[in-house]
C-alpha cells in the first residue's frame, strides 16, 4: 500500500523540511531530496540550515525515519507520493517562476505509479497543465498554510487541510488525506484549480486585511484616534475577526508579496484587472516609508543623523530577510543621508549580506550608542523588556519610533522618550518632545515639523 512506502519530499527548503519533519513525527518514513549537496550533507549529519522553532528537535527525534539525498532516483525508487516543495519565486513580470517545478517534472519521466502532490504555491491552472503534459502521473494540489516562526505548530494543528484532485486521481487524494488525518483540522476535498486558488486567495485576503488596517492607522493619525482601539473594536465582530489587524511598517516575507503579485498577474493575464490588489501592494510599499516622516517630525533633516533599527527579519522568530520592510526602510534612511545601524537577534548574517552599508551591531545597547533615534522594525519578544531608563543614557536623543506598536508607550514616555507608534496619538509630553528635538534643531538648523 502506498502509505507504507516512504513519502518523497522534493525540495527541502523551509516548506519541504518542515513537511518532512512533521510527516516523520506522524510516524511516516520520509525521503527528502534536494539539489543542494551541502544542505543534504548537513541534514544527514543532523544539522538544520534554517531557524524555525521546534524543527531541530523534531528532526532529531525522528532521525531514524528521515533520509536525505541529492539523487531523484532514490526518491522515485522508494516513494509513491511525491510532495513537491520547490521554490516558485516571482519573476520580473510578477508571475510565478515555475522553472524548478519544470525541472522536477523532467525527471519524473512517464510518471510510473507516482502521484505528484504540489505544496509549492502555483498559479491556478498549473496543476491541470502538468496533468495534461504527463498523463501517467497522478496529481494532487495540497497547498501549505504554514507561517514562518510557527510552522511546526501550524502543521501539527492546522485550521484546515486542502486537498484538490481531478477525476481519476482520487486514490492519490485519499492517500494524502490519510497522511493528514491524525493532525485534525477540517479536510477540504476539492478540484485542483480550486485548491490552487484557495491558497492564493487566502494569502491575498490576509495581505488585504493588513493593508486595510494600515490605511485605517494612517487615517487615525490624522483624526487623533487610536488604531489599536479601533482594531480591537472591529475584531470583536465575528465576521471580521481579530487576526491580521495589526498595523505596522508593512508586510514582508517570501509569501504575501509574491502571492499578491502572482494573483494580480494571474488575473491580468486572463484580461481581468484586479484593482483591489493593486491598491494593497501600493499601500504596503508606502507604509514601509512612513517612518521617515515620523523621524523628520522630531529630527528635522535626517542627514548625518544616527538611526538604529531594532529587528530586521520580516517578522520575529525567523532569520528570513526576503521582502523584509527593513530593507526598504534602511535604504530610504540612507537615501536621506542618515547613518544606519541595526541589531537583530538572529538575522544579522543574512541581513549583513543584503545591507552591506548598514552597521550590524551585536546588541541593542551597541546599536543605540549615540543614536538620534531607535526604530523598532521587528517585534522580537526580547524587545518587550528593554530597560529604557538605562538605554536613554546611551542615546543622543530620546526618540523611539515603534513600527509595530509593540512597546509600552507609557513606560517609554515616563522614561523621557518621545514615542511614535503607528496610528496612535503621539501624546508626547512637551518635555520629551523638546528633549528629542532640541539638539537636532541646534545641530541641523532645520525646524522640526509641528505635531
Ligand atoms: C503567510 C501566511 O500567514 C501563511 O498562512 C502561509 O502559509 C505563508 O504566508 C505562505 O504562503 O507560505 P508568513 O509569510 O510566514 O505566512 O508570515 P505571516 O505571519 O503571515 O506574516 C506575514 C507578514 O505580515 C509579516 O511581515 C508580518 O509582520 C505582517 N503582518 C502580519 C502584519 O503586518 N500585521 C498583521 O496583523 C499580521
């Protein structure tokens, strides 16, 4: 029976590795394949190449059920269900780049008795095209909904598992359903095109929710409302729900920016203009840049000012820098002439490669030494308990821009800081405001903008 053969996982990047480890945790034997020889060697030696909470332990605990190889024949010889987890990055046109999937397909030859289970995010229509091109191959769409930083938990406790198959491939969909049954969550059995669309639509909707609350936050700033109160009041309506209503410096990562753009392009390629997503993308781009005006309000010109970024990864609990808002923000700050330094608990190496002119610091204290402002970009839990009373003494000016509304504004103000959040009233006492602005006006000769 198919379930007694090892499960093949093709591509052991972030999705593939979490998938392989969780299948093993469910008691399945797994053979993971990747073209990256170094990665495969490291995994076979028990080393985990990415930062994902709980993953290392899972891999260690289930080692005897896991094997990694660079040879596709190893996978084809033993596995029947082949979970495809290769990358589908955006191309210059905004479409998804399917070349890695094409490369996998070219190695599957006639399909044998295999079923390809697509976990990579692909445009709606891809599965049917693959099925037409490889008639011997069964095909199942099983999109993943894992979040980086909580992927293991999401996998083992899903809200739902979507399994799409077209007529003739029910046996493969049944086999996938059986693998997933122990984790619970509603199983959504549907056709391939709908399963593909569920994934894109879910990500696009969540991104829309974020851009929506970011715009509400921006309006709150104009009218003196507090967006955290507004989001709370909105989220209690069950039809809206409280999640993904946290305003900030924009969404990033390898998924939302790519999938929103891919869905927009998918629609565009059929002749349909998805206007809403055009706005979602633009709002997100502008949101990353709004920190500049908040800093200028207190510091005047940013030329020559030292700005410390706290957190660089696109969200906490990951070292992933793909489409991180910090990349745009750091470049914008440098474009204004600021000297940018940064601290991130785990993303320093990856960030250092992408931002070679930003000074990477080993601690918050080092980053804030002599700084004119601190900008919280990623809400790492360790930033919640910083001793701002003592940090104030290190900084040239007591100014904090909280890009995630994560810090305790009152505590900061009591410590003498001028505090700027996203979509919240400034409420800075005259003293803090003056402390943050006085030397800037003196040194730059530029008037700070009125509140
Ligand atoms: C997202 C989806 O949440 C997953 O369901 C999906 O499987 C995944 O994409 C994917 O397609 O692979 P992920 O990119 O890991 O997961 O991260 P999220 O936790 O969704 O956050 C994405 C971005 O939105 C982050 O930059 C985060 O800071 C931002 N965000 C999130 C907000 O700005 N506000 C919020 O309220 C929530």
